[in-house]
C-alpha cells in the first residue's frame, strides 16, 4: 500500500493538530489504512476518514480530444494526543 502525503496549505495546517492526509489506492479499506500508518510511522491512529475524489477531465492532442484522469482516494488520519509525524519535512 502506498501512502503518499497530500501537501496543500490546508493539510499542512491540519497536521499541526494531529490530522494527516494521504493519497491511497481506491481499493484500500479504513482498517488497512490504519494498520499501514501505524506500522510505517510507529504511531497510534484514533480515526480514519476517507473520500473518493473524482478524476478531473483534461484535453489532449491536436484536436483537443477530452479524456479523464483516474479516481483516487483521500484518507484523513487522526493521531492520538501528543503524537506527530514529520511527513511534510517541516
């Protein structure tokens, strides 16, 4: 399972409160996300929220034909009080 951190102004601000956002595969479940984060980062996860983000449309080629990117899943992970991860390199 790949845990790719989502790096935006909002997610970096939420990380200060103990909530981290990752991009994961659409097929991964909440228990698998919790288990993966706890194993990789050695922290205690208290909650996992997920959202399937629809792929965006884009235009390509000489004729400007339209196509769509793949859907992806966003996982917001809340850690136990007093625990932190340094995933944004701050």
